[in-house]
C-alpha cells in the first residue's frame, strides 16, 4: 500500500489522469527494432492508440538484480546495446529520451518494502528501447526502468505490480517487456517453423489464466511444474508479464496482440489491460 506521504509526493509530482493502460510486449529478437515485421508494425499501431503518458515505467527482462529492486534515477538514460553478433545498424540505434529522476525516487519509496534502491548506471536496455521506439518514436516522454529481483519467487513480481498500480492514476504508463515463452535452447531458425508442443501449451495456458484473472496460478511455480521449466529455463522473460498482471484490477478489459510462436520456442504474445 502507498503511504500517505508517498501518495502526496506523487500527487505533487504528477497531474491526475484517466486510469492508464498496462502494456506487456513480447519483444523477441532485437532485429525487430530495425526490420519491418508483424511485431514492429503492431507496436507502431499500438503507439497510435495509447494515451500520451506523463512518464513511462519499464520492467524489462534484461535488467536482472539479486537481493534488491533497483530504480533508474538518471537524467538521461543511456541506450544500452546488450547483445552481440548483430548488424552495425542495430548498434547505431539510439533512444534519447529523458529520465524521470524525481518520480523514480518516489518509486524507490513506494517499493521500500521490496528492498528498492536508486541506481544511475543502467539506462534503457534492448527490452525497453527496441519497443519504445515504435510506441513513442519521438522519444519525447520521460522513461525509467525498474529491475527484477531474481532471488525472489514469482509472486513477488505480482506484489511489485500491485504496489505500482497507483501510478496508473497519475499518468504513468507501466510497460513490461519480455516473452510469455522464452527457451533459446529450443529455437529453430528459419521462417514458418512449427511451434514446439510445450511452447504452444504454455502460451495457451498463460492466455487462459490471464483471461480468468487467475494471476495466482500464473505465479505458482509448483503448479506450473515441468511446463514452466520447459517454457522458461530461466524466468527472466516471464517476470515482467507478472508485474503487469499484478497492476491490473477487475475494472480492466484485456486485449491480446501478436499471439504467435516465433522460431518454435519464443512466444510473441503481447497484451494490454485498459480501464473500462
């Protein structure tokens, strides 16, 4: 729960707004940032329909921490090219958005119970900027990232989302970036590869539970069992979807996008929660 002091800080910092949507994007390959794909076209179209936020808070699969939740408080988050073996054109990409240092420090306070700390060394990793460049191509909305603590259980990210949900009424767009299924070891290269059975099964299970608002089932590692381990040998790409889910409520409608399996084992499923 947000304390009165912290809520007052947010009210002073940000204007009240209609309740902002929640967005989770399956970001897939960094090449989507420079290629004309089904996914990049969908992100562009989504950007045209989203309200203009006062700030964007990103939870990306690519900022992993241990024992703490870090919040980027930098004035100008750097564009991080956290990959290798890709064309020079991808490394030349920049997303020169401003940060939101004061708001980010408020978020540190909001997440004090989740061991939040300030950080000014990260920036925007490719889970963030490769999709933001399509949603808000002018890079004219302040943006900052919040890390995922890999030492915690799945339900921890639901809790983080619940803590952050109050930001929705202050013009903050919460954006999660990862993949509903992400098993790089099972990737099959080339177009039109048939999805692995486990990838299709987990993707369908996730969508069904999300539609039912059974978020507890999505955070039940034992209940998900072997299927989760096959879909996610590591859960870093799964956790941002739980953060976004945790910030949703009964007054939200759910829309799915790009519900395909790429390269046989990468779900590109994306979804938006938006207030009725």
